[in-house]
C-alpha cells in the first residue's frame, strides 16, 4: 500500500529474546535446537564439520535428555521465558502508552522476529527501537538478533528506520535494579556467606577474536558488588552452561561450587545478571542441579535469587533505554 504524503512517522519497539521450544517434548525441543544450533553466530565451526555432529549426534539424542529438564520448569503459562517475556512487553507497553507499539520476537522459535516486525508494520511503525534483552553484548546473542532482522528486512521494499541498543551492562538503572533485588531477597531470607554471580559462558575463542562479552560481564559484576558494598571475599563471578570440549570462559560454575563447599563456605546465594528473564538455564540448571551439586559437596544452604523478570524497576529501565533511543 502506497504511503500518503501527509503520513506521520510513528515509533515502535521490538523486544527480542533468545527463544524457547513450543512444548517440553522431544520433537519440539528438536525443532528449536535445529534452528538455534544451525546459527553460525552461535556455533562458529565449519559447516562440513559441525552439521554431521549436529544431525548425527546432537539432534537424535539430546532432545530426549532435555525433555525432562524443560518439563521441570514448565508451568500452566507454558515456557517460563516466553511467559515472562510477554509480561515484560505488556508492562513496557503500558509505560510507553498506546502511541508507541511494542512487539515481542524470539531469535529462534515463536513468536518470531518476522511476526513481531510484521505486527509493528501493521501498526504503522516507521521508526523502530530494537532492544535485545541481553544486558551484555555477544556475537552469539545480540548480533544474531540483528542478523534475524536483516533477513526479514531483505524482503521489504520500505525499510523502517532502526535504532539499536547493543547492551546495557553498565546502565546505572540496571545495576540498581539488580542490587535492589538482592537486598530485597536477603531482607526476606537473610544473607548467605557468599554471593556468586553466574553468567552464561561462551567459547574463549570468541573473546580472543574480539567479542566484548567477557569484559562486560566482569564490569556488571564489579558494579553490582560495589552497589551492594560487598568486600572482595564476599562475592565472585563464574560462567555456566558450556557445551563441547573446547575452552569456554572460566571459572566454570559447576566446577567452583564444590570448591566453595570444600573451602568451608556453607551458605551461598547465586544470581544470574546476564539473564533478563528466568529460563531453563536459571530455573533448572542453577536452582535445581547446581543446588544439588553444592549440597552434595558439603554445602548447607543454596539460594537462587530470581532474575529481574517483570520487576517494576526492570521495566522502567527498559522504558528509559527506549526513550533515550527515540
């Protein structure tokens, strides 16, 4: 449809997160993993080497192993990541008002980035702020969002003006929201001896080639520790969720947990400041499996401090980022 000469520019917001299977079943997980692990941003291995591994070993077997893990965190609202992301989009929409439409897309799975862009186009948005919900930039996450958008817009004649937010790892409002969540949790449950900040890991090779993720994670952790006025011995940083045999960012969370118990740290609080919404990696890997590992190694108390999710301070921080970009 042709534009009228008196049409006015309208702003919109595209929120993007990683994605999730449509159901906690092996077939749904297989579809999701196929899309996710086929992304050359995620796995930077020559296709001739990687695709036989993906299709011959990972996709036939891993979905069955993951089905139980996904089922353990699934709720009546479905996937926790999707449920929280929808809530975040709805609350941001309320703060921005009806004149600035907000659409949610996932890099992999549903709702897709394509459907979110179509929704914004249908609502007349000609200027779009893209907010990937990754506090720290990585080529494996944030850059994949931009790739997904580019693939969709390659088919469009009229490209909207895009304003992208690459990261917010050191935004004061983000750091204060994290600190407030820790203070509130500890006010209710009491403080443990040590606060562990666990971030999703990526291959060390990616950082060696220029990915800023490691530095940004460490900056976030240092700023959070400063905001909480923690002494150096009262907090530490680690990296979780590694896959494969090559070195990833260290120290590894699953390795340091028994070490803490062996050193006499009996009670541990864990927060994951790289996750904007709770998901399989926080609710199952950290809150369930890592807790079991720590207690089995001699620890006596392990508490996971939830992600910011749809906390008011978190949504106000998003509102501030969007309004600054506009």
